């Protein structure tokens, strides 16, 4: 069975970053730096990310980012790269949580 962890080629991810109240601008700034950093290091495809602002019924703001890793090994490389960690580590201070999902199209 082919899964996101052993799939050849690009892996599409949908990441939801839940902002701490009052930290929305700081988190958005980091999210906007995220893909350019990954791209500069050759870890993504050249397809630009899509970023959305989402507000829940409770008023909590999240940012949703969809992008493509170049392959299933790229996230592991990212975790070992200081430039990426310089974006990811500060995110922890301004988030209530994060959800990462590998997504793929299905036929209707």
C-alpha cells in the first residue's frame, strides 16, 4: 500500500495553525515565511502555497496552509535544517496547536 510516507513524488499537506489569542499577527508572519524558507532549501515543489485565515465559532483564529513537499523525505530533512527550525520553533510560542494532514484528490 502506498502511503504519504512512502509515496514517490510530491506530497500535498494541509496544515492548520491555531493562533493563541492576541498572537494572530505574529503567527501569520511566521506562516508567510514558512514556504519561502522551505522552497529556498529545495524541499517543496514550485507550486506556491495557498494560505487561508479561518475563524471558528468561538472566535479563535487559525491559519490554514496547503503546499507540496517535493517528496516524502523532505519533512525529515526540514526537521534537521536550522533555517526551517528558525521558523518552526517560534511558532510554538504563538500557537495553541497544529494539525497536519496529508491530502490527495479523490474521484467524485
